[in-house]
C-alpha cells in the first residue's frame, strides 16, 4: 500500500478538527465545520485553504520564454515580471494535458499544475524542453495557502510590508508576510476577492497561524469540499472532471485562453479545427426540480441523450441543484429545457448563462 503524503500543515488541520481524505495521493482536509458553513463563510467573510498539494515547477534559461510559448496556448512573451496567466498545455490532438498558472518572476517562470498531474506534466515538459531551458520540480519544497473572501484584503494587509491594495488582479509580488518570505498572488478559485500565498513548505504553519490570528472572527478554515462547491458556482473547470486529454479548449469554453496569433504551439492546428466545427459545448445546468445532478449522469432532450454531467452539487448560495456538463452543440443555448437522468428518474433542468453566481467580490 502506498503511504499517503502529508503537507506541512497536516498537524494544523488535525488540531482544527478537520476530516481528512485521500486526494491525489495526499491526506487533505475535505471539511472542518461543514461544507455549507465553509462555503458561506468564504462568500460572506473569508476562508483559508491549504492547497500545498498542488505542483510547482520553475522554468528558466535563455529559451524559457519561447519554450513556454510552444507548450502552452497563451501569449507568454507578452507577460511582464509580476504577471500571472491562466493557461493550458495541450497535446497534438488538441486534448488538454493540464490547466495551469504561469507566474513570470525576474529569474524565470513558476508553473503551478494540478496535484494529480505533477509527474505527467513534468515528463511532458521535459520531453519537449528546448536546449536553453532548465525545468525544476519544486513541489515538495513549496507550500501554498489560499485566502479567499471579501475580507481577505483587510486580513492580510496588516501582515505585509507593502499596501496590498496596489496588487492588481492576476498579478503577484515577492514580499514579507509576518517575517516570512512569500510570493503573494491575487489569484484564486472561489469567485471572490482572494489571494494565493506561496512559501517554503516548513514556513506554511507559521504563515497560516499569522493569517488566522489576524482574521479573528472574520476567517474560517475551509476544506476541499467547499473549494469544489465555490468553483462550481463560478463554472471554473476541474481537471479530471470537466477537462482532460479527451476534451479540447473550444468545447470546454476556454477559447479565451488561446493566442492563435502565435506562429506555432503544440495542438494549434487541431484546436483551430474545433473552432470551425465544435461538436459539443460545456454548459451550466440548473435543476428546476428538486434534485442534485452528479458526475456521470446523462442529459436528455425528450427521447434523445444529448450529453453528460461532468460536475454537480447542491449550490449553497442558490439553494438549487447545479451541474456543469457537455451537451450537443445544437442544444447548448441558454434557456434550453432539458432533463437529467438521476438514478433512473428524469428530473427537469435548464441550461443557464454562466456563471451561476454573479454577486462575488472577485474584482473588488
């Protein structure tokens, strides 16, 4: 039996009464006080998450920029030091190898990838690396804490050596937080104002403790359960559910990440063919009957099966069952009435505009 890995915050989670589960080979907190309580706490005040299971690579060298422009779909050459970019790595067939964040530092680029894909992604990057490029896996030495919610700025600001209000959306800075050296990024996965804090793994308990103390009654620990419901309300894709190597960026609604003006990148020709002839679309589905759609449930229009749910939950904010799923292009318009087969019972639903949740503080 393979022993599960623990982040440096494991003992912190145990002391806070977390329910721990296996996630991508790590023992991670799925919840503390409860998923709904934590979800609503992030929407109303602030939540703090351990996401140290995520993978980090550092890419540098004379050809690092041109290399990353080849292996990702975005425009890396347009990035300035301090910029963050959401992007994708695709295979030659246009399938999504992973979605990732790219941070441009003075000395190179930090890539943040999904925990379940660390080995696969590192192998893919190494296989395609240019001669003037060095790739280092820094996952084990890197801790990552997410602080998300309307109060996140006010909680973090007293701990920093600069005014956090000057940090723009999808930018980052290297700074001191209560004496710890961190990379502070205005990014997140919740749809609220929020920040992600990268630090040396042994420093993560100290960083967490300082933030938790600063937050007082305005902050709660939050687990992977609420992280999932928060991202679903925003239609943020989850790798392995909504996107994978058998799904392409066009049908997944991620065309906005792609810089087609680049002379070349891996998968470009295949992805362009999907622009011209998409077969399906990833859509938001809201139940109109009392029911909860789940991954794998089929979607129907009258007697025709037209798609499948890839992620689903009961929305704590809306109080309704919601799902994300692929449907045939001809049935993908907002307002289309459909049914979802929930364990043999057909329940009515509707395709709605994304995201489900529109009242967040993301751009505050």
